[in-house]
């Protein structure tokens, strides 16, 4: 083969090799600086601050957290809220997103209605819940008027109020993520299965669900992190001094009521560690049950 032909075939690769540096990487510099200034540096500073208490050794803040009766239980309280809320959001969003995967007459209208809560904000959702689910709210008055229930219904200022708030605010997020995953699956696969006699449930069980497994795992992780960092709902529609004293409230009180930023940083580090453990466990289970297609068309 002639030298000209070789140059023609390997021209772009040779040009990149001679250039030695892709100038397109310069576009990543602003994003890198943004990440360093707003995420990496605050994290490293908070990690250092957590090991620099005013009194005691480097681990004094962590000993304080795990030996104080009103601090370490906040981990379990937060998990009792975040995990059920995440399971409910993902579990409800999955069948609805699967139904909304096909473009129809009312698809856009229904999708818009389902994602409206994400535009309201936590405070507005909490205010609406107080007016609707409170002891003197519309729901309680309606049930009493219809003689379906006697006495006020208490769905606010307790555990259930925060859980409902997390479901309302977190469902649109999970729904949009799963909808983006399910609409990315080639519908030709389902049509091919239908020609072989597979019904809608069989298509979902054997085609969509295995392909959705990685996306569902990521959706669960993101929804869990969002729910675990609950703060406004725990204060507005919960009982922040009792059953809904989540770990973020403990960090807030340490920082802005006790002005102990070192302890607050330690609580934030513990909060991040718990989230990392749950996320790592979910991703590990994903790798255990889903290994993806094998090269060569086998498996």
C-alpha cells in the first residue's frame, strides 16, 4: 500500500498524535474550577474542620456524636424516613412511567400534571399539607361531614406528615428519571416479543425490567440522597424536637444555635458517609443482579 494511502487512512489519528493536546479539553476548565471551588474545597475544609474541635482530640466530635443520646439516633430517624419515601417514589413512578412511554393524546397533559409538585418547592407543599391534612383541614372536615371518620385526622406534625411531604416532592424527580430511561429503550424489542405472543406484562418482565435495572438503581440512589437530606419538611410538617429530628436538624443546631462549626462539620461528614454506604450497597446489588449483555451476543 502506498504512503499516500496510509496517510489518507490514518490522517486524523496522526494529526491528533502530532498535536498532542486536544484543545476541546480547555472547555472543561470552567467546569473543573466550578467543581473545585463549590464542592471539592468546601468538602475538604469541612473534613478538616471536623477533626479540629475546640476541646479534646481529633476524634472528639465523633465521640460526642455517638455518645450523645439526642444525636446518634438521628441516623435511624432519617433512614426511617428516607428509605420508605424512596421505595414509594420509585415503586409508584415505575409503572406510571412505563405506561407513559407511548406517545398518546393525553401523555403530555398527564406528564405535566405529575411533575407540577417539583415546581412548587418544599415550603409551599408543606403549607398546602397543613391546610389539607391538618387536624382542621379539608380532609378531616370532609370525612367528618360524610360520617366516614370521627375526630380529627393527624397527618401533620408527626412522622406521617414528613413522609407524605417527601413522597409529594420526590415523586416527580423519580418519575422524570425513570421516564427518560424507559423511553430510551428501543420499542422494536417489545414489538418483536409481541409477535412471539408476549403480553404487556411479559414484555415488561423480560425486556424492559432487565434493561431498566441500572437506571432504576441510579434513580433509587439519587432519590435517596434527596430524601436523606430532608430539612424543611421535618421542621414544617414534622416534629423537629421528637420523632422527626433528622440528622440535618442536628447539624443545623450545632452550627447556628450552638455555633460549634466543628461539630456541625463532623455531623455533615457522618451524614455523607451514611449516604455513601447506602449508595454503594445499591450499586453493588445492581452489579450482582445485572451484568449487562455479554460481547458476541452471548448471555
